[in-house]
């Protein structure tokens, strides 16, 4: 019966001894020993899998060849499962340009490695601070808000109320129309998901429309009272023409004026809300 073993080198040496007279001087037996010669593995085919993954797990593979063990390594990631086989799960934990390498091996050694280059992405960073008005009047022109733009990131803007929002990429315009305290929010996103939101608190006040109440026909040297509707949080700045003197009430919604002489006088007030 023939014996067979696996080796990476092959030698078969057979010695037969005869004499020069042509007849055998000994009884000779011949043994045969068969050697199977294996080679180191061939380079695996291209690695199949996502070469633009997100932070997290992804599956990769090469074609399976019997008798071959596959050793995988990943820069910027760890092999979660499948080490030694033709299919592995990689947990990418660092964004940027990374590599995944597989090296085949058998009893004769290692074959040529195969490498996949991967551009690993992460969810976006929180946007920069929102630039724009934190105070507005309900009759102002629309307020413009912006953040720094990042390539590959989209932005979703929203407000908690108080106006009409018009988003446009990394900027947004709000036409504030209702007094109150509101929150402007922007959320960044990319193929990997949503990043942390950035917010801005905005206070909106109504624009005062004061109407002065008081006598429009008066006598000189007489004191007259003039007033506007009181609004909590408002300040009032009164002025009168040169022929009148504010006796009291400056800074409030009601003043007393003494008119001196002349044919006409003038009273005005500026109401401010902050």
C-alpha cells in the first residue's frame, strides 16, 4: 500500500545495485513514496463591502478557498467577528481614510495580502454658534441667521413660533410677527445621521404705537395733562415745543405741561420696548 503525506518539497531517490556480470548479487526491493506539493495561497480577490462606511459596524468578504485561513486587520477599526474566515464584521471607530487588509495563509505560509481603502464618515459635529438678532420687533424687516457651512452636511432649521421661517442651507430668514420668547434651532445631518442641534433664544417685542390724549386747545400759563396708554416694560421720552415746559411725569406715560405763550405748541412722545 502507498503512503502519502503533504510537504512543500519533493525528493524521490531509488537505489538499485547490480554487478557488472549481469546477474543479481542481492535481492532488491523497491519502495515508492508519493509527495503532494502545495504552494502558499494566491492573493484573494477584491474585498467586497462598503468603502464609504459610517462609524459603526460593516461586513466585508472575499471568496472562500478550501484550506485557507484569512487574517484580517483594520486601521481605525476592530474586527468584531469572523477572524480567520473569509467574512468579517468590522467596527469602524475612527473617521477618515482607513484600510482593511486580509492575508491568506496555509501550511506553506502566507500569500499576498489584499487591501481595501475606506473613507469612514461620522455624524456631523454640532454647528457653530448661530449669528443673528436675539431681539426683534414684530414690525422689523426679516431677521437673517447663519452658521458656518460644512461640505456634505445639510441643515434643518425650525422655530418654536412667533413668525415665518425661510431656510436656505446654512442660513435662515425669520419674519417675526408675534411678541414673545422663542427658540431658533438648526440640526446638521449627513449620510450617517443627525448631529447635535444648535439653538438661539430670540425675544420678540411688539412695536409700540402710542396715541397722545389731552387738550388740544389751551390757555397760556395753564398746566395741562397729556398721556398715552401704559404698557408694562415700556419707557417713555416726552418733548414739547419751546413755548412749553414739562412740569412732571417725564419717563412715564403721563406728563404735566405748562404752556407759556404763542399760537401753537407741540407735544411728542417716544415709547421704547427693550
